[in-house]
C-alpha cells in the first residue's frame, strides 16, 4: 500500500482494503463466520 491509497488527517493515515484484500488474523477453532469490525493500530518502522 502506498501513499496514493491512503487518506491523511492530522497525522492519522487511513485506508479501506476493499472487498478483495484485508488482514489475516489468527483465531482458534471456536471462531465463527460473520461480519466483524474493529481497529488495528500498528507502527511502521523504516530500516528494521
């Protein structure tokens, strides 16, 4: 994802993954299909 795919406001960058992309989240076998929502907060560090 590059800067052209993101929206910045007051130093907060947001983006919509759309219908054909997203994050993979590890879950246990009790997870059920459905629609979920939430917030993911991460820090990107250059040069690691």
